[in-house]
């Protein structure tokens, strides 16, 4: 992976592991190779229960949206 980063942060009082990266030539669109921007985050809600978010797109703005969603997460 290129431009790979990983961090552990606290979101709404929960420790979360966040990973983000760029995969060169990750998707094809109109017969053209495009980079793919992915995010994976996982946090422990309580013993034995984990929540995670995973996904990506060829559009880097989606990666920013997903990172914002991780930071805005709230447990109910």
C-alpha cells in the first residue's frame, strides 16, 4: 500500500484503531486504471462486541467522508 497510515485515537470515549491508504491502480473506470482510497476502523464497544467501518472509492473525497464518519461515531 502507498500512503498508508494507522493511528489509535479516542472517539466518544472509545479507543478506535483507524487505518487509511491508497492502492495504485485499484479500480477501473471507463477502461482507465484509477487509484483506490480505503479506510478501515475498528473499536471495542464493550467486551465481546466490536464495531467496524470499512470501505473505499477511487475518489479521495470519499475517504475524507469515511474518516469524518469514524470521528463522528456515537454509541447508543
